[in-house]
């Protein structure tokens, strides 16, 4: 049997094993991939399944990445941020948690019942794109029409910092493909612009080996490489675990709490929407699934990415830029049985 067939048949059983957080497959190598929380859990995974080799990758416990502290360090009035224009000289020394007008990707944003996350990008059709768990915490009673604050509440956002209204979101439940939501942009915005990153020129389907970057609220710009584009991943949310399908896995970890909602890009093309991770990996929704689920306009669909040739003349490379505080050695540990 092929790896895809074996995975389809046995994935539910694998996901029930203690310490297993994800399952995928490698078509080019006819191999099943199993993600586990720690090396101690690797021993419970079979060496092969129906004659197909199994590769175990230690990925850590995968959690959603909003800012996790429940209370800001001081009152919102004390945190009230100065207004920053992205194109002004003041932007060079400004914080991503300041009040940015016009809006731009890579800055603090959130629903009033969330601490803080990241505004991924303002789309060509004038929508604020981020995660469901950043803009639409439906387990807390969030509903269409609710305000979206920039900066997020943890960063001093108050009712008069509303920059839009929640329009659409994907409810988080087992089997969904995206943790994504959009709000109307009711403040002046710079569409397809992301702080400290090239303009977004369209979108492309992710591919294994692709160099990627993100620009987020907490650790700014960081880079890694795609190692998986078809993973089923169990993610810990404030309201409980949710298993998502067809996820992108990036190594090393390029996100910290508060970076949820960041747009993941490669060479100016949108690739995914960051929403979860661990100390070892970052997990993002495929951009094609985000576009399909929400109907947002991220520009043209660009030609499929091709890996570099032997001389390194095609595709390009990205030097990893780790988030400060992320424990990562460059790749998750791998065990091939």
C-alpha cells in the first residue's frame, strides 16, 4: 500500500497514541510521518505500518499562540500608545504594540476578549486577516459585528481603538483546515503591506523545502523552512484541543505567543497564516485553504515554487532568524525506524 493509503486508514489510531500530536506522509519517500511531544513518546510508535516506513519527529506540545498573560502589567490608560504612521521616521523606533494608523500587517490586534495577536495583512478587498482565536473567540461568545481593537487589549487597546468589525470566521472544531477570520477595515489601511517585510504580491501554495518568513507582534521578523504541507495536527486552545487537517509545519520555530495571525510569506508571496507552534516548530494554515474558506482577495495565484537547482540559482534560500526565547536547534529531532 502507498503511504497516502496507509495514512488515511490508520491516522485515527495513530492520533490516539499517547504523546502523538500529528500525522503526515512523504509521497516522494513513501514514508509516514508521526509528530510526538517528546523523545520519550517515540517508542510507542510502530517502526512501520503495512510495510510503509515510519519517521518520528519530535515537535513538542503544539499550542495556539495568542499572547498568553491574562492581565496587562498596568492599567490600559497607562499603556495608551502613541499613534504611529508606518511611513514616518517615528516608525523606525516604534513598537509593534503601538497604535498604527494607517493599519499595516505585523502589528498587535485582537478581539476585546483576547489579550493580543497579530494583524496578518489588510487584503486587497479591505479585510483585516488574522486567526479565529485572535479576532473571533466564539467559545467566549464572540459574534459577527464585534469590534476589533488595534492594539489588542493586553497592549492598551480600548473601545476607542476599534479599527473594524468582525465579518467572517471559521469555527474551531475537529477536522477544519484553518484557524482564520476577517474583519472589516474601518480605519485607514495599507493593503498588502507588512511591517519590515516586502509588499505581498500574491499567493502561492506552500511546498516542502520552501524558505519562509513572518512578521509578527512579539518577535518581529523571523525565518525558517517548510518541512510539511499536509500535516494533521492537534492544537491546544484555551477552550480545549482541536485537530486541524492539511497544516504547514515550519522549522525552526518562528513564532512566540502573540505572533498568532502573522502572514507567512516566501519572496513576497503569501504562503500561510501562522496560528500555533512549540519551541521546536511553527504551524500555519495553507494560504490556499484560507482563501477558499474566507473568500479574501490576496491577489494573483502565483506559479508553483520550485526548489533550488544544484547551483542554487532557482528558488532562493532564507537564513534562519530565530525568535528570541525560542529553544530550537534548527530542526526537530528525527527518528527513522
